[in-house]
């Protein structure tokens, strides 16, 4: 059973942060890395469903899902029961060197549900960045080519290969050179209306006319890495013809298409995988975040004909640990039992509500975009992106009991657990409307 009555949420009993939170914040400041990006002083004690309770007993409505991780909600009873059962049997034995059933069972499930009809094989990791690192290595090994194409605005992680693939923010890369070589970035189609069908996709044609003709010969390009919907970069949904055109380009030149579904996968967009909205089969799919609904786990799923690297060429001590695999199997059961459908329905409700708010505050809010429960709205000042104002809106939401995050240049992202209810969506929209109304044009200037 869920711990909290939805009708009581949000419920704020103290000032924010409260006394217990302040004490922990002081301890944190003394010992934790300053590289962490804490947007507001939320100190969590426990969670249930789409509700977070802080250490002072304040209840918040969570529209972050731990950065799109707790897909089935915080501490879903079915997931926690699987974790507890497995914890009593086996915590670790390393699937790199030995065998155990939960890892095999999860690989079977992922291979079966992965996009497209081709047979698949699975490599397990601990995180999204590790999944991208594995994909980069596999793509270069399998093709024997060195060059890779990625997109401006993309975020693939902060380890060296993943960071080199990313093109989102300077802070991710500043001071860490030299990065992994032979990675070339091209524009991601944002708001493009010319790429409705693959044959007319101008954005993909430009890749061929620029990078492949001037920088990297196509027979030396191993892969194109793409987020089907850009995540941290702003929740940008590409035009209908873009991903099919990328698939055609890769097939034409023998390149691999790698889909980073770390944030978009596991039902978040209203389909198990976002590429399924465009009926595209990647050669490699990278997963993490929502795959185990809170437990550390990632996966790289590749066509069997692509997963050709030899024994010992890549491994992970903890990737695919039995407890996380059991959590992932339980997560998949819940997603397929109705949560993906709920994500599609609640996502439409959320998007319509945000569009209504935007129409009443077009001086402050820009484009509303997204699929399923991956929705964002830009915050503007005099028609320009306003990241500082966006941060103020997010902070004000926190002080009203609504947990949000930013993304892109100045967007607010809405990525609640896939168990979110219609009532909770309405409550979040009501709070956000109040927050937006508290920022008149004069205050913006």
C-alpha cells in the first residue's frame, strides 16, 4: 500500500528548509563534492508513489521521479518485495564471471521487447553513462571505424566517452580536455517543420553534405548516437521524418544507429521505447534510469549480429547484479500491466493543462512540448530564454510543495512517476499556474 493519502499532498508543516533539513545541509556542505547540482534544499526522508516526505515531515508532490528514475513510483510494493526477496538469497556474484537466473531472465525480457524484429543480446551496466561508454566501444569494435556523429544539445553522461558525445552545456566539458577524439557534433532539429517524411529530411541531408563530405568519410564513421527525444538538453521532440531518415543514412553507409533511451525508455513517452513512435529499429539501444525503478542498473541492447566483441573486451563487476535485476523484472511487469498506458493518458492531460496555462501567460511561458510523461515548457523574458527566471519558478514550486527540475536553456521539465494519477496531475497544474501567476511582467524585467 502507498504510505500517503493523495488528498493530503502537498502538505507543508514547517518553513523550507526546516530545522532537521538545515542541520543535514550543514553536514552535507562539509563533506560532499561541490560538483553536485542541487537546485533547492530538499532533504528526503522517504517516498511513496509520487509523494516525497522530507526530514521535517513536509509532503511534496514529486514531478521529477528522481530525474526520471522511479518509473513505477517511489518504493512500489511490488518492486520492493522483489528486492527484499532477492536480498535474502544473493546480493552479488558478478555476472561478468559467473551465472545467475535473475540476470539471464532480465536479458531474455529486454531482448524480447527491444525495438524491431532482429535478435538481440544484452550487456548490463550500472548507469546510463556506462551504457553509452559500452555502446561507443562496441560500435568502434564491430565496425572497425573510429569516427562518431552526435548532436548538439545531447546529454549522454559525464564519464569521458559519454561526456565527449554530449553537446549540451559547457560546464559538462570545461577543464576536462582532451576529450575522446573523432566525435563530431551536428545540429538537432528543434522546431523544424521541413522533415515530416524521411525522404525530405533536410536536417539529415545536411549531415551528409557537411560532416560526411568535409570532415569524416562515411566509410570511417562507426555510428550516429541520438536521443530520440533530447532530455537534459530541453525535451525536444524531433520532426516525424528525422529518425527514419537517420536509419536510412546509417544503412546507406554501413554505420550503426545508437539510440540513447536512458531517459526516454521504459515507458516514459507512452511507449516502451521512444523510437517506437517512429517505427525505427536501432542497432544499439542504451538504457538506465527507469529500468529498475530506483535501483542502480543500466543496459546496452544490441542486435546479435552487432554484439561481436570477444570475451574480456568489456565487463562490469556490478552491472546486472541480482537485486537490481529482480527490481527491473518487477518494474517491467508493472509497466506492461498498465503504467505505460497511464503515462500516455496522463501525459496528454499534463500537456493540455500546460498549454492552457501558457496561453494565459504567453509573456512568460513559451513552447510546451514532449511525449507521454516527458513534457517541458520554456520560461521567457521579453521573448528570450530566461534561465535565472526558470530557476526562480522551480524554487517557488518547491516552496509550494511541487518538485520540478529544469532542462535545456530555460525549460521546466515535468517527469513524474508513471503511476501518477489524474488528480495529482490536476494538483500539479494548479500549483504551477499559481507559481507562474506570481511572476508579473514587471517583476521579470
